[in-house]
């Protein structure tokens, strides 16, 4: 799984994580050594990445591994 590899290789740097506002931003260094900015907004925007990939890319998946944004209901 590419996202897990990016994480274990230390490619992720969390810049900002505000639990109250539901906002997260992080940088992920991709395989081409480019830095992509991943952000999450609990409002309308949801997950975003600065890379050209449409939809949920490996950078977003990497940040998802370390950040829990949605409240989890206790069962
Ligand atoms: Zn991306």
C-alpha cells in the first residue's frame, strides 16, 4: 500500500491540526520529491491535495492514516 509506505518513510509533515475547527493541513513528499499539500476541511471542501490526481490520491490516503477527522460513534 503506497500510502503506508509514504508514512513509514517519514514523508509526512503535519503543519496544522485543529480539532475544534475540523481542519488539518500536511505536506507529503511524493516519489518525485515534489512536496504536495494535503488539507482537510470539515466544511464543504473535504480532502484536498495539490497534486494533479483527481479524487482521493495516495497523499490524502497517507494523511488519513494518521489523522482521524470524523467523530467516531461509540457503539
Ligand atoms: Zn495527492
